[in-house]
C-alpha cells in the first residue's frame, strides 16, 4: 500500500473516532467519508440518504463486478480520557472498530483509484450495523447493480496480530431481541386476589426460555439470554399489573431461531390465557445468519496466503451477529476477520480501540481478492 494512503486513512480513522455517532444518526460520519473520497479520488460517489457507495469503473464489462462493505456506526459506551482523538460525543464511542473498517475501505478506494483494477468495484459504506438495520437496506445495491461477489471484514481480538480467520458456511449467528409484555389488572397489595398480577407468568417465562433453548432437536447452537425483567413499580400499596421480559434469542441457523421463538411465544400465550392476562410481543435488533460461500471463503484464504498472512481455522461460528448476512442472501461472498492480537482488549469494552496496525493488512487483502477473483 502506498505510504501516503496509509497515513491518510490512519488520520481519517482518528477523525471518525472523534465523531462517533449512534446507529441511524451517523450524519457527520457519512459526510466526513464522502468528503474524503471526493477530495482524493475520481470515483463516482452516490449518497443514498443514511448510507452511500463509491463506484470504480474499469471499462471491462466482461469481468463481474465485486463489492466491499464497511460499517460506520458507534456504540453507546462512554470513553474516558487517554486517546488524543477521543470521542467528542459524550456517552458514544467506536468500541467495535467500525471507524477502522470504514477507514480501511476508504484506503482500498484510494488504491483502486490510483492504481486501477481489472473490474468494476463498489465500495459500500453502511450505517446502523449495531442494530441490524443497515444491512438489509444497503443490500439492495447487490441486486440493483448485478454485483457478482461481496466481501467484508471485522477486526477480532484474541487472535494473533494480522492473522486471518474465515469459515465456510455459517460464520456468525442469527439473533433477535424479543420482548414479551403481560398486562393484568391492578389491586391493593392487601387484596391481590382482586387483580391479575403478571409476576408469576414473567418468572415462569424466564425459566421456560432456558428450558426451550436446552431442548433436543436443534441443528446447531441455540441460546435465550434474558436481558431485562420488569414487573410493576416500587409502590408497596399496589400489586403489580404490568410485566415485561426481554431476551436475545440466538442460533447458528435461522430455522432454529424461528423454532425457539415460536416455542416461547406459544408458552407466553398459554400463561396469559391461564392467568387472565393479555400478552403482546415486540421485536428489535433482528439479524440474519451470516453464511459464507465456500468458494469465496477459499478465495480469502488464497489471498491471505499470497499476502503472507497467517490463516487461523474457525471451528465454530462466532456467536455475535452481523447484518452482512443480508448481502450474502443476494450473492456469494464472505465475511472474514483480522486479528488485533491475542491479548488485545475485547470489542465493546472500555479498554478497546481499533488497532491501526491492521489497516494496511485489510487493504492489501482486499486488493489481492480483487486480483484473484
């Protein structure tokens, strides 16, 4: 990678870090990236509202087009002092490294613009990955432009610095936030029999969710993680009449997730009917399974080996979800991972900051994928 480009994208990464914004609010982030590309390249840049893409035209219509995707939203995690480029937005920081993903993709765009490529390339800069809302919206570009393959990377701690991890088939799990709301009737705390209290139903639903996730017959890993239980208010004269249980359902395969959810919904309905309650449901942060095409995953391995980067086998999918799965439902492609270091701070923690030392590796690996595709 050209030294000038590496210096530019490192500085860009730090600017993005300073401007950390939450999902669906990434206006300044998007503007910073668009301005960077327009000032430094001749690429066509199209603003799609919450997201944008840049297009490199090769003039070679015989070669299928490739796409590369990055995300640019941050997390609701406070960042204390220490970094010279610390986030200026209180309570918001890039503790997942999406600033690095976007800086690396901008670096690939710089290299393609200056050095050329033998096929058309699309650089997709996506919003709202953390809540699962951006991928589905942006993935339509794959069909719209007839893109043949799509690739993305995520930085990953706990693996050797600069190592490459990639897996055939399912590489990240499907997940969904499910909230079950029970509504009864209030009563004086001294006469609970006059009302309908959902506390028992909420408690039994929590236990049932764990039992359902541990049942036999699933094809892969299945989890139901309770994230919040809220029943009534701290008023000692009034029996509770509202209850809510929120949980994250997670599975290697979408079909298993659907089965688990149906079991929990059905049991909640049964509890409500038996105890004279009404029940309603809410969903949030819905992620598909992320399924790598084996041929594309093999291409990533070949590219890594050609670059001299160590390849580490992935025996199991990562439990964390990734909305890149929406792209992979539209065309073949692969999500791969670059190691931050075996003892590097974990993502989504207060000690984490994207490792600038893997920026160049990401760009070079993308370039080799373009060459070998």
